[in-house]
């Protein structure tokens, strides 16, 4: 595909550098140049152009600029052939600054570096030029972010190219903005009250049980079809109007403020379930069967609809009178491809790279709505072993995802893990097992060896952009009472104390407040309360944790476990 010449689309190039379609005549005048220079100086001193204060555009002489009717974008080359390294791609909310460096300067036929932007759904031979600068050992591009407009570049990837024979050849890898929080219009303090969490039962939400339990975190699933089925609420995003279900919105408008007023931190899990509108499903997910599906990053209509919906939710619940969602999990058990994130990609690198595209889209939107929000990937407990044909181990997926992120610019992603015991019907999480080992090659991860995951993330190549260890949210874990309520109660105490002993764990979310009939059919009675709304022993134990009765509760759990002091069983990190 071709890109138009500068006078049609390069909004960031000043008028004095616009080239006519008929040739290379220079259109600027000295008066226009002086006026533009004076305006730039005033902006710098006023502090309204902060990225430009760090690096200013280079004025390109007219004789160095060439133009033709259209230029052809060539596909990427081998990584080792790139001569330019992108050292930074950041925003201050108004503008974007892309800094590049190269030991050998290759400016092509016109001596310029051309910066090409692509939206997520565009392929490697599509895009548009947003800026050009004279090629040098260190070059800086500065151009408008255009947030909240049809030309928003928040989700774009950027590639440096050079021109040869009317074609643009890539000389750098493609990178994305790495600090979308720089564009945030809200920076709400996080509600950090503790690690004791629970998936609440909607039917008894106002019963006061969460308060009795002393719950500090709650998780809520957000199936996208709930908002995309029906209408009644209009939302404008990037110049387009969308309509979402007002009935579904009313439910979340009750839940989020209610929990927030109680001092409970809220986590949303974004799920892509099957609906009549297939546009939000990835094209390679359609026709397959899974409980949830990969997000559409490949088609403009579906990708933009997903952006609009997540933007709507992130903006609405970012501390503007309706409570705040502090944590966002994108998808569910992504490594379990055939069950929980279906897409017809059969190698882990391709699967992770496609998920990275979707994750980064949501990450950019969420962080640009609330800079302090945490955004998590989701993996299951099958660390080096998987029971599902066609799925991937969580370790292999984590490795591949990390590499995919680093290729396009490191960001502050975090990990949501489901550290169920193995097998899931086994309650004695403290018991020795050949499937639960304290080394990086363990087949499974449970709350007994959750340190394996947090230790794995301390490796240098996994560190966040600020050099910090990425934190872990144990976002789904439960213990069945089918073997007796005493064992379930002891397991809950053990899991909580293990989470409290690891500084890299953000929270422990027990998977059920009330038993779920579909899980009970599989022998999994995870709830703290029976379907008849009778509290189990685990309910009383969990209520006493994080109170002045915690020591007595630990003593009772130790008696049930019969394995010595609980403190000696924990792995402190």
C-alpha cells in the first residue's frame, strides 16, 4: 500500500517545510519562518510544550527535501540489518517524542529519516508518515499525540525508514509509546488496604458479609458481551459514536461505588465471550470453540469497538464520583489457549505476540485514564506442564510474552496467577508433592511454591522499565470442602499467610464467596458459604485473619494440619 505525500497527512511538519505535489519547490518564506520560530520560543518558555523543550526539530534545507506523488512502504528486514535504534518513545499528553540513535548514518536519497505510524490493525506495508528529520547519529522526532481524536496516535507503532528510489525501507524496529500514563487525566491514589480478597456473590452483595469478613479486595468479571448486547448509553471515542447496554451499566454503577465506599480495592477481569456481534473476536478465533476468545486486533471496526468499550470503563471508574477500579486483568488464563483464550495459533511465540498486541492496546487506554492503575496478564497454575492438548505452559507463555513486549517497548505489565493446588480436589496445600517443587522446573505452582513465580520475575530480563520486580496478584484460588470443612479452613489460613509472607504478592483472591453449582458437580465446593447461605468453618477462619484474633486462628489451623508451626512452612520473600 502507498502513503500520501506530506501536504495531505504530515500534520506535524510546519508550513515552511510542505512540499508541493508538482515537484520540490520550497514554499516557505522568511517571515513565516521567523514567526514560527518566535512562537516556538514562547511555547518553550511557557512550559506548554514540554517534550519539545527536551529536543527541538531540526530545520531541513529546501535542497535536501525531495517529494513524489506517493511512496511505497517496504516490509521489515532481518533484525540484524537495522542501523537505527529507538532509544525512547514517550508522551507528555500533548505530543510524542521518539528518539533514535545509530552509529552509521544512512539517510537514503534525501538525507532524511522518515517516521511511519501504524494503527494496530494495519500490516507492515501500511502506515502514514507523521514526521521526518535530517538523518544523524542522534535524531529526535516530535509530533502531536492527537488524543481523543480520529488521528489519535496513542495506539500507533512507529518505525524509522529511509527513502530510496521512491520506496521507504525500515531501518529500525517498530516501537510503541511506553508511558501512556503521561497522557492520563486522572492519577488517583490506589486503595491499598490489604491482601485479603474474595470473588463476591452478587445476590448477597448488600448482606454485609464482606464487611463481616473484613474483605480488602474484590474481583469482578466483565464479560464484554454484557455491554455490547443492547444499547441505551452512547459514548463518543476518537470521533466516533458507540452505544453500550445501559442495563449492564447500571449494575456496575451500583457495584463499583458500593465496594469503593467500603474501602475495598476492585479488580476487573476483561473477558471476550461469544456474542452475536463477532466483530470483537479475532478473525482467527471465529469458528473455534473456547470459553473465551482472543481480542480482535486485526480489523479496524472490531479493534476500535474494543478500544471504545475499555476506554469507557476505564474513564468511568477512575475516581470521578463512581469509584475506582485499581486493577485490570486482560483475559483469563491466556496460556490455556484451547479453553480460555481461543485462537488458531499453534506455537507459543505467535500466541504471545498476538496477545501482546491486545494487551498493549488495553494497557495504553487504562493507564491514560488512570496513571496509577495496575494492568495484569493472566496465567494458570500449570507452570512447565499442561494437561490440555494445544495449550501452553504458563512459563513458556510468560517467557514469550516478555520478549514480545520488549521488542516494541517495555511497559509495566504485571502477572495475575491462579495458583490452585494439584489436583484441584486436593485441599492439603501444605503437603509435599512431586508436582509442587521449589525450583524453576516445577510442573505446577500452588500457594505452597508461589515463590517460584516471584523468584522467576526477579531475573534481570523480567524487570519493569523502572528496574522493579513485577508484582503478582493471586487472582483466583480456592480449596474445596468436600474432604471436610476443617481441611478447607486450614488451607485458607495457609494460603493467606503465604501471601502475606511474600512482598511481591499484591493480593489473594479466594475464588468463591458462595459455592457454585457447576463447580460442585466436579467436586469443587470452593465457597466459604453453602448454597443455602450457611457459613462454613473456613468463613469463620477467614474472618479472623487480619484481626487481633489472627494468632489464635493460626494455632487452630496448625492443629488441623498436624505438620508443626505454620511459620516454618512458609517461604518468605
